[in-house]
């Protein structure tokens, strides 16, 4: 079943924690006249403003039902609230409810430091390459039904352009094919999406992140959350100490590792600098690495390209992975089934289903014997073996 999580515009910037009093706003449903309680965090006087609208649709009436959207919304909601965001969650919503929520979100986001819009559910792209979010009561049987029964994702960008938050982030983890197509399992994969030729500039800083490369599927995962949602949640826990671009580099690595490099998140930046943090418009004293390597150039030579880290980039050729340096010279030959990027001088590598670590000379320093492995941080790396998760030092102990 394909789940479509469009984290659609996350306009982000600095906010302090605030007391959250909740008020309930009722939206009238079109199809069954039921009342819907949407929790709206009350407006508090805070030093900086962080707001988020999270929408998850899974109980579809006329499309395939989904499994994980509400789980993913709940996970992301908790992480954002811990960061001081005033969060509005909306689940299993109709077109009218989604329109009203987006309209209110635009008002809440006016001049905000950070405003986040997150969508999880079915999505579809029409022939004009416009992307639409599908309400639970939509009935789409042809291309003509898409616009009449769905919500144009670009309305969120329009709301943010009007609101003018200082930093916007747009994230997609979603399908763009017709959700009535039963030829693939919607529990197993999603698809990527774009805004097509539309202008997505909000006038301030904007980052759009896609859960996978254009034209590729985004996996739904084997558990209760998607690989992308899990990676995002993990990075949100570390958001206060990392730049925004580093966060999304590491989200890419997390997802690639979790999916055995089948899914490679990509992004588009608009006025976002290396020094910018998730909820701070101020610059950090952090220098951007100057490299000669470009993904575009490498993609002309290799099948897949990872993230540049510590002077190396992982590249795939003929189904095997190796590493090149910043001059695009192959330093570590193509011999591994999967790899992670270098951190603290070591990189996780996988061969025949087992993970271990190599150094920057390509030497195996920790044997390939683990079922899963994460990169090193502060001299330690998390590994999994036989269902047990534990930490190793650089000596493999």
C-alpha cells in the first residue's frame, strides 16, 4: 500500500517553548456531516514563533486504505512539540477540512520564525505535473477528477508566500501515481513528487526535501513508520545542534541505509545556507566545505551517488558500491553491496548481508558481522546483531 507523506512546506525558524493551551475548532464534513475536532494550539505570547500543521489521511472511502500516515504524524508531532512548536494535527480529513486548515495555517504562520506543513496520505500528480493531496472522501477515477476532488499542494506554498515565514521547508514522502492502481502494493512503496514548473519561491529561505529521487518509489517500511519519517524524527531530536543542510544530509544517509540504498532522498534549496539551523535565522560559525565534486557530474559516470562526507562520496557502479575523493578519483573499489558515508574516519559497509567498518584507506577495521550498523558519533557507533542493539568503539569493542 503506498503511503504518501507530503511534508509540504515546513517554514522553519527560531522559537522558544511555550505553554500550550488547546482549543478545538469544529470542521463540518461534506460526506457524512460529522463534526471533527481539530486541536488548535492557542496563541501564546512567545519570544519567537514556531507553528506546524500536520495532516494525515489513511481511512480512505474510495481509494486504497493506508497503514502508517497517522503513526508518522504522531511521531513527528511529538518531536516538534518537544522543540517548542505549536502543532495543529488533522487526521482523515475531507477536502473542505483541508482547505480550512491550510487557510488557518497561513494566518498562524504570518511572519513566523518557523512554520511547518506536513502531509501523510495519498497524493497524485496530474498531466500538467501539478501535485494534489487526496482527501479521504475523494473519488478519483480519471485525470479530470483530480482537481475537483483533491487539494492542490501548491496552495500551501501560496499560503506561506503570503505569510512570509523566515525559513520554509517543504518535504515530500508521497505517491504521485493514481491510487486506484492495484498493480503494486501500497504497503510496500510510495512515489516521489515535484511541483513541476511552478514557482515555489516564498520570498525567504526555503528547503524542499523529497523522500526519494524523482521517478523512484519511496518505501513504506516494514514497521509502523516509513524510513523517511523515522529518519526525520531522529534528526529533529538533534536539530538544536545541527545545521539544516547537515540534518537533511543525514536523513538521506539514514534512509539509504534503512532501505539498502533503494531509496535516495533529494532536496532543493532556496536561499538556505550551510550555517542556517532549523529554527534559527542567525548564522553559525561553521564553514561550508569547499569541494570540487558535484552529484550531477558523478551521475554521468556512476549509477547512484551518495552524500559527500570527510572528503569522500559513495558511488555505485554495476550494482556495487565504492568511494571517490573530491577529485572524482576512485579510492575504494566497487566491491560492497551497500555503504554508509564516512564519519570520524570510518564508514559502514555491507557485503553478503553483513555490516562492518572500513577506514579511509579501504581497510576493514571492524569485521563484517553485524545485521545493521550506524555511523560513528563521539567515538561510538550503534550496531545490531541477532536482534540485540548495542554500541561499539573504533576498536570494535
